[in-house]
């Protein structure tokens, strides 16, 4: 990937970039949380207010998808969502690298989701009841249903991983290729070259290209960043909801009552 | 029509072989140039078919939202999840194309 993408400016020797920037995201999130909760008031102001809005949005999503008892999984879901969102957005800052553009980071997030929802399902329903779900509604169909269910469960972390990684990396490659095709380096070099024609043509051309990038591609990538974080969180909640559901019939009934 | 299509296909897919036949060293394989071509075509097919699928999904969702504006929020959530699942198929192809282009496991 180094062929088309410049490595980030700040690098620690011997440590891969995505690990470094995962730590940076963790530092930022911890700092925000610390600054907001250092001085908690009943009537929130400033940063505390912002964070309360964010948490309330998460809670509302959880209420919609899992139900009211899903609120105890807020730490898992909100942490995943905020980490992925900040990781995605960090890739957009020039000179920094987004941790989610690396397959290892997204795979780690997806594995956390995978083990978490199985653990939650096992805890909630007990091992026998939970494993019975893998056998389908009719016992006679079990030889058919068990492989299908196993494959579908194993495909979940794979698709979570590849979706986030592919979206983020695809966007980066698109950005890099458009910079390359626009010849931005050449235009800016021309503008800085000193000749009057070069300054006019290169300067105007460079400004148009930068305006196109900042005005069109960056909003698009910010949208994709939010959307992918949302989708990851949404699918995590759906998997947890499927794991805590007490069988098809009860679940449908409870959901109908809830709404 | 069909004959010209076959000819065009032969021309396109045979071209890297022809172009590189002179330069390819003895024992050098053509997998590299072909993989570049295949990566581009794979992404084109995947993007086109994915757009067809997503178009159907969005059309139905907008239809449903217009009929029942009260349920718009729930329909939108379901639509976004569905779009993500459809899009992940194209993303798989993108990952395969990137592996072909950058990792090059088979030279």
C-alpha cells in the first residue's frame, strides 16, 4: 500500500502505524471522557452536554433494537462505536493514519463482537438452550441446520471485518488515486517554480483541485466514516438481540408488545 | 454481434500477453499483467451489479416511506442495514482486487 499512500508523519520505530494510531485514538477518547466527567453537574454544560447527547443516542438505538434490557450492553456498544468512528475520522487528517484502514484493527473489533454476543447469549439463556438454537425449529432438520448456522455465524466476523476495512481502505485509495490523477504535486510544484505563467496556471489549478477535494471528497468520506461506524454498531446490536432472544415465537411477541 | 463480442474479448484478454510477449523473460509468467486486468474488470462487474441490487432496495424503501411516512425512521434503519449487507459483497471483490494488485500472492 506504500506505493500509492504516503506513510504517516509521526511514527514510532518498531511499532506498526495502526497500533500507534490506535493508541492515539484511545488517548483522545480517554482525554475527552476524563475532561467531560471530571466535574459532573446536574445541569450539563459544554463537553458533558455533548457526551450526554451521544450516550442518549446510543441508548435510544439500543432500546429500539435490543429492547430495554439491552442497556447493560451500552459500554461494549458505545465503546466500539466511538472507537471505530474516531479511527475512521483520524484517517482523514492529513499526515495521520487511520487505524481502521488496517485489517488487523477491524478484525480485532469484529472478534470482540463475535465473542461478546456468544458470551451474552450463553449467559442469558444457558448453554443448552442457546446451543439448541443452532439446530433449527424442527429436530429432524438438525443435520441440515447445524452446518448452515455454523457457517452463517462464522461469516459474521469475516463480513464485519472486511466491510469496515474495505470501505475505509477503498476510500483512501480513491483519494490517493484522485490526487495522483489530478497531478496535484505537479501543479503545486509549478506554482512554486517562480515563472509567472506557472504561478497563474499552477496556482489556479491547484486551488480548484484542493477545493474539489475539500468540498466534495472529504464530506463524502466523513459521511462514509459515520455510516460505517453506525453499521458496525447496528449489526453488533442485531447479533446481541438475536442472541438474547428467547426463541422465535417469544421474541416476536415481545417485540410486538414493545412497539 | 456475438462474433464481434468474442473477438473484442479475445483482443482485450489477449492483449497483455501480446504486449508483454516480447518483454517477458524466459520462465516469466503472465499472471502479473493479467491480474491487474482482472482486478479492474472484477471491480467493474461488482460495482455494476451491486448498484443494481442497491437500486432495487432503495426504490422499495423510498416507495414504502412515501406510503407510510410514520414508519420512515424504521424503514430507513432497515434500508441502511440491507444496503450495508449488499455492499459488503462488492467490498469482498474490492478486497480481492486489492490483494491481486498490492499483495500479489501469485506472481
